[in-house]
C-alpha cells in the first residue's frame, strides 16, 4: 500500500496552545489517508508530526514557539536522580502500598492533543468527514493495492499483542547513535546552573566507568554472559559478585517484588490501528480514563472530551500495519501501551513503532494516581521498551519524544532525558542537545548545524518526479501538469515537495481532484 496524502498548505496567524498567543502560530499540514511506516519515519526526520490522520510541520522561522523534534538514545541512557526517585516510588507503592508525599516529579508529555494543533482543529474535524478514504472513489484503494502487489512478497501474519509484567526482565540494547553532526564545543556558560551541560558526575563514578570499560575490552563476552545469567532461575545463579557499576534502567524498573506485594502492574501493548480485539474490548474503559484526565488535569468541561474526539486524535492513524520478518515481533504501526493496575487501566501511552524508533504520541492517565508521576514513569518504560525492541531489530534504536520547545517552560523537561539530540530545522541533521541549548537561550529559532556550507541533502531537486494520484491513475507531476495546464497549482506542489523531501515526494501519492 502506498502513502496517499492531500496537501492542505500553509496556515498562519492562529492561536498557539503553548504560549496562548492568539495569532502567533504557523504550520503546514496534510491529511494522510494512508501512510507507510517508512514514509512517516522519513517525515518525522524532517520535522513533521501527526495528530490522528492530520500530519503537520511547524514553520520554524515564523511560528511563535519553534518546535524542534527531539530524540533520546536509549542504549546510552542513564536515569537521573529524579528519574530514580520516580521508579523507587512506584516500587514502594507496588510492594507495600506506600504513597509518597511531597512534590510530584511529573509533567505531561504534551498539552491537550487539540492544543498542539489548536488552529487546525476545525480543519481536522472537517477533513475527518470530507476526506474519508472511501469517498475518494470506491476502487481507489483496490487500484493502489494492485500497484503495490507487483513484485511484492507476502508478509508474515501479525503476532499477538505483547504483555510486559512487572516481574519480567527486559532485554538490554547496545546500538550506537547514527547520523549526528559534529559541531564545535558550546561556549562557556555563565554563572549558576547551566542546562547545556550534561548532568554532573562524581570523579569516583567516572573512575568506575573507566575501569568497567577496560574490563569489557579484555573480556568482551563477559557482558553477554551476564545477560544470559539473568534469564536463568534464581536457584541456578552463582553467588552474586559485588558490582560497582550503576544499575541499568531495566534493573530499576523490573526489580523483584515480594510474593505478598500489595499491587500488581502490567503493561499491555495493543494495536490501535487497525484495532485489535484487545483494543476494541478495552476502548470504553480507556476512553473513560482519557475523559477524567482531560477534566481534572486540563480543566475541560464534562461534555468536551467526547468519544469522537478521543477516537479522532488518539485512536485513528494513517499508518499501515506492517509485520516484516526482520521487524519487531509486534510489528510496525500505531499502538496503545496500557498500564493495568490490579485489573484496571490507570494510564495509556499512545505510541508509533517505526523502522528506526518508538515515537511517543501522547499520554493520559487516571488523575487519582497522579502521585505515581505517571508521565515520567511511562517515558522511562517507553525508553526501556525501545531497548527491548532494539535487541530483536538493531536499526530500531531511538526514542522520539515529539517536540522540544525551549521557549515553553512546560516543554523544556524533555531535555532532561539524556543523551538526546535536536533536529536542525534547515539541514535536518541531528545535533546533541548540549550543543543547541546555548544558542536557544539567545534566540527562539536556531540553525543547529554550524557548518555554513551544509545544505538539506534530502531536499527536493526534481519536482516533476513528485508522484500524483489523479483520476484513479498514478503519474509524475511533470505529466500531470501537462494534462491540467493549470499554473495555479504549481506553487502548492513545489511547497509540498520542498517540505517532504525528494524521497517521500517520489514514494507518496499526492491526491489531486
């Protein structure tokens, strides 16, 4: 199945859900009737993001709150002290029912979903009705499927939904980051705390880390042997040697609980599009959690969080489910990660599993459990989940957290998940966040790539090769424009091609009526 999109163009001068500016937001958008996971992966690597089936890209040098795509590198991730506090708080609650008092370590991963695309909500609602795939023509889908079947082998059947119990060990990943650009060191910070620096480490910890690396170089198989031992029953384990190295994220999350633990937590992965049986069976309960979240956390009136709104923004997805042999067992596509406590849903993380990453879409939770800092806890679980998928699928090695907005205090917390990178809005290369923060202190909009000669390598170079779907036929734009002889369309098509890049422009089908 090819991706099929309708480009809706530039929308500027409308309300921003981040800074509350009435006319400061600017973005370009398109309605995706269907989209392959590879196309969406390439789009988010060019600064796009989806809300339901609407895919949008902020106009970075014009919008009031520039939104930079941010990704974390799970294989190198080390939880901070505040992250460890959240994990310990959860373990104490599960083991003994203890409820920690004091400040929450929690912040939502995003504002209300409709606020993220504030000025486009009316458009999305309209498109949801007008742009239904079936209304484009009864045989369009069949036509596209016939095109795709040529030379395509059958895919394996979709595997069952995945359940991660609290006492199950996750597997460790070991991928190295790729496609990052080397930039000159950041300038020296001024007085006080400097967020551009990585978290401080004691000299003792640094010495221990060096020692551990030397030992690994002498005995590279040692770490693998240790992982194998973790999978053996406790009775067969040799006496545990004292280790000075810090606990891995997985060890902190999946620490053993007593047999008489007060609570039981399970994380279930269910495919949301197309909806699996498990998703359908739990959709109403999931919606009730979302409704309470919107009412209590975001102060929405009881009639605003409707089932149709929930479905449109958090369940509908253009991503086609794919299950290639070399992919993760759960396949690629859109999913809900449901957090079940003692048999009921208390939180749901909406995620996309793509060829190179797990992309966080949204999180909502039962406000009665705010004391568990579920925003932070779910992010840590998703990082651990990415590492687990990476072991089976090595190229899947990043965790995308959506947009980082330095000018919005509520969105800066995403920069605390280190190491992480920001996407340069001009050349679309990844730059370590430590190198970006000093520049962002001086200007909302920044080009992170310090090489003045660097250009967007994936830019549109041959717009005539843009693939167009017109009157049930697929053709290059160069052929289409000769048939239509309508120069008014050219500006829109050129803008579309420049934003999606040459590769996507040649793969995706641009619908023209």
